[in-house]
C-alpha cells in the first residue's frame, strides 16, 4: 500500500504514543490509520443508536402511546 505523510501537532503525537501499549499497537502511524479508517467507515456516527438505546426509545414511545 502506498502511504503519504501527514503533519500533526507534537502534543497529539505524544499522547497517541503514550496510548500505544494500551491499544496494542506498535506505532503512531498504525494508530492514526486505525482511527481514520473507523471515522471514514462511519463507525463513530453520533446519529446511530445502539440496539439497547433503540429498544429503550421504542419502549418509551410505546409508553407514551406513539407505538
């Protein structure tokens, strides 16, 4: 895979570097790639509800007589 460089602030780099052992990752590049892939895939869409949240909403709507 072809790669390109991206500049990030030093403080963010250091914070990511400190997280590497907890994330079981070997480099900041690996970590940033993982995060960006997750963002681009929509994994962190705020509009999505978990199945539990969706069930709670349905129950609440039913209690209010909407379902």
